[in-house]
């Protein structure tokens, strides 16, 4: 049975609810994007949730960041398919959605 997760940005302009079968952190991400964007501890804590259950209030305040990847596998640079959603008012990172895995959404839970 899924558990309802609730989240918001710092200023409250965006609030969301989503159901999750795995409400405990499943991944600590230390990639350069998460380290720079999340701040907390130098990594992002990602949860896994069911994209079809996402309910958002304040959608008009959402921004999407798609990172440019430069590493050994992408020496010429490539735009990530991952869509990092954030509040355009206060800058809070909210969740990651990647169309490669359309059934999932990954709310951030960094301290």
C-alpha cells in the first residue's frame, strides 16, 4: 500500500503530494549536478514515487532545469533528459522527472 508524501518549496508557492511504495531514501546522489543544486551534505537524497499520483498546487511557479553534462562519457556535452523541477520564486529544488522512466518521479529529501 503506497504512502502519501507531501512537500513544498521554502516560500510555499509550490506544494505537492505524491504516493510512494518506497518512502525511505533509496539513493544518495553525488553527481556534480546534485552536489551543486542540492547543497545538503554535498549530495541529494532521492525518493521514488509514482508519477501518475503527483498533485501540484502552484504549478505556475515551477521552473525546470535540464543540466548540461560534460564528463568522460559525454566529452562534447549533452543535455540531460532529467527535468529538475524547482520553485521559480525561492529556488527550492522539488523533484526530478526523467522521461526515460515515465512511471516514476523522484522528490528530493536532502536535509
